[in-house]
C-alpha cells in the first residue's frame, strides 16, 4: 500500500467515525424542548435580553421587538431584585426542572435561585413554548398584542 492509499484510507475511516458520532437516536420532543429551554435559561441567567429575545416565537417577536423586550425585561428584573432586597448586580439563576409536551405546545418548569436558595413565587404554571418550523419557541398567551410581560 502506497502513502496515497494510506492517507485515503485514514480520511475514509475518519469520515466514517464522524458520521457514526453524529448519528444516533433523534431527540424526543421533551428532550429537544429541555435542551432549548436550558439554552434560553443561560441567556436569562446572564441577563442577556437581546439574546433571550431570539428564543421568542416569530409571532411574539413581531409584537415584542428586541429593544422593547430588553427594556421591559431589564426593568422587570431590576424591580424583582429591589422588592426582594437584592443588590442590583445580584445573580439569579434559572434551571429547568421538567418539561411537558402536548403536540406542538410545551410548558417549561424552572427553578429560580439566588445564592443557592430557591426563590418561591407560589404555583408555577410553567413557561409557554410552541413548536414551529422544527424549533421550540417561547410564546405566552398574553403576548399576543403587547410586550407587557407583567
């Protein structure tokens, strides 16, 4: 076997390994929503409101433009921290506890913490998500006509 054949064999073997590693079982709707919600929660935890806006459904983004959304969420988080007696730079973390899926509608139930302590807000109805064009998107019923989150 010459060196050209060896190189081609190695490239072919590497390509096959790549194909095998990328394959596998497709995610269930619950797994896909969990993965997407965890990604969105990272932007919320980081208070990256323009990035978080990208997780809103296309319909919601039409009603709630990115700048308006960033202002509303930033103010809302500031008010929440003030009410709870937290400093302005306090870190609040969000993590997915569970998800439920019924067709193309999902609910994400998250745990919210500050300094390791769970923040309780009473009954958690979960955050609304919809499955549109092969992707999960945040979409709350009361966002149909306005960007008023509270």
